[in-house]
C-alpha cells in the first residue's frame, strides 16, 4: 500500500512538471554525469582557461537568463540551458581540482559542490541556495546577521564619538584652567602694585580718606554695596553701554535730518534735470545711512535692560516726508519775511508824502 501511494504521488508529480524540463530533471534524479570536455565547457560558457571563479559565475548567470525556458527571452532553449548547466559543473570541478593542487591559495570551500540556483538574481538579493523556502530562511538569517553588524557598528561609532567628546572636554578644561591661572596671576600683580603704591604714600592725598562711604538710600531693600559702586562709577563719569548707544543714535538721526534739509535748500525750487539727478543720489545716500542706523538700533535693543526703552527702526519714506515738510515750512517762512521787508521799504519810501499831506490838512487857513 505504501509503495502504491508513493507511485501515485510520483506519477502526479511528473504530471505537474513542464514538458521542457522533464529531461533535465530526469538527468538530475538519475545521477547523470556530464560528458563535456573541459575545453568545450569553457567555450560553451564563452570563457578562457585560467579565468576566475567570479567570471565563471557571471557568465553562467548571463547564459541562464538567456536560455532558461521560463525566461521571457526570445532565445529561450531548454537544450542550450542543459548544455550550459553541464559546462558550468565541469568548469567548477576543474577549478576545484586546480585549487586543491595549489596549497598556497585560500578559499577552498568556495568550490564545494552546491546545488545550483539559476534564479539568485530574481529574489532574496541573491542570497542562499536550495529551494525557495530554504533560500527564504537563509535570507532571513542573513538579514538578522546584517542588522547585528549594523548595531555593533553604531555602538562602536557612539563609543568613539563619546571618547572624542571627552577628549574635547579635557582640552576645554585645560584651556579653562590656563585662563583661570592667568586671571589669578593678573589679580596678584594688580594687588602687588596697589600695596606698593600704598607703601609709597600715593593714596594719602585722596579725598575722603579714612571716612565711611556714603550710602545712596537708607532703604533696607537696596544693596548698599551695589549703590556705592554705582555712585563711584557715576562720580567718575561712567555711563552704561546702552545709554551711550542711545545718545549716539539720537545725535545721528538729528544730523541726518538737518543734512537732508540743507541739501534740499541748496538745490532750490524748481530743480533742473541735473539738480534732480543730484537729489536722487542724495536720497540714495540718505537711505543707506538710515539702514546703517537701523543696525545700531538692533544692537541697542539687544543690550538695553528695560523693554520699554527699546527703539523701533527709522523709516526712510517717513524721514523723507518729514524733511519735505520742514523744507516747505522754511520756504514759506522765508517768503513771508521777504514780503514784510518789501512792504516796510515801500512804507519808508512814501511815508514823508503822507505826513506832508496830513500837515497841510491840519494847518489853519
């Protein structure tokens, strides 16, 4: 019964095999040994004797793609594929024999007999041998090994970067320690100079010697040391950076406003073509000066300690409109003064005649 079942299974298996592959499978199952000569095998694979194992594999893969019955190539031929298969086996055995004859070379296990897989290039990244299920298992193991190697490389890189960072921190600590030593040396030098000046009596003529420092305020919420230091700085003419910068910004904008109005008054009204070109160049220079001034405003806003004291940017259009209004007001004022002067001159010129007429009218007849 067991033999009958096996026979039925074998018959069913043969019925499922394509007709073109039956001769090839029958030869493999019957232990068929190729009869091709070594030189003929090299010719079939389109190779020369003395080639490397990689060349043999590449040639076999290319010919298998060309002649395999299941390929979509127009040159598919089962007979040619079987001859390529036999030639590949003969060449592999020849290379294995040469490798064993030469004990100085390595990689002996590369030429061991393996079940040939002509579909390595189709799936599983060309990994594994055997049936598709076996190749899938081998491919999964390959992926696990590759992931493990990547994890080890990542950990190694992290350790290297950590040690490199520790080296940088050590170098930074060394630089910091050197800086501290230099600062301490400077402080000791200054202290020695002060003690030497005190010994010579250079500080005997100072005003307020031997008297306590005067406090700014009696409020208990104010640090007396801070106020005493502020008073000393103010008495010696010290001003914070943001105050100096604010003063510089205000002086600069006033100077620019006066210069643009003065330049417009020099050109006169109406302006000629050359004067209009000159006025355009003056406006471009004024816009560039405003842009530089706005950079100073940005620097001021970064250092000012009070948010309400921050400044906004100056607008070129608004400043030009402001200068035009000032120029028009100045022109009207000048014209009014000219009219008054002209009327005063006319009054002086004809005043004696009116006075004479009044005297004649009032005189007794």
